[in-house]
C-alpha cells in the first residue's frame, strides 16, 4: 500500500466505526452490538459497510445465526483494541 493510499484511509477512518466493529465482533451479531452501544441496527450495518468499503475487504461473514469475524477483522480489532474503550 502506498503512502498516499494509507494517508487517504487514515483521513476517512472514524473511531466510531472501529468501536462498532469491536462491538459486533465481541457480541457476535449486529442486533446485540446495537443494544450494547444504544444505537440502531441500521447504524451498525452502515458503519460496517463503510469500513469494509474504505478498507476494500470484507470484515465480517454474515450468517443466519449471527456474525463471525474474518481474519482481517481480527487483525483490525486486535490492533484497535488497546486504543479504544468499549
């Protein structure tokens, strides 16, 4: 990844998106994460979609019985956890 691409991502990345990703990964579903964060499920869905679009990778596998992290999401959440309070 070039410096310019990294710079563009860092300008568009929001801490709120990372907090939401961590909550979904921890809770296992968007609905439970929404309850935990006291926001609506569509807000969760939009934030995850924006983050996936920004990074150019799929972060979560969506299934009938909830969400599961992909390897990429694990790397993101492990890297972000020390910097964010949940």
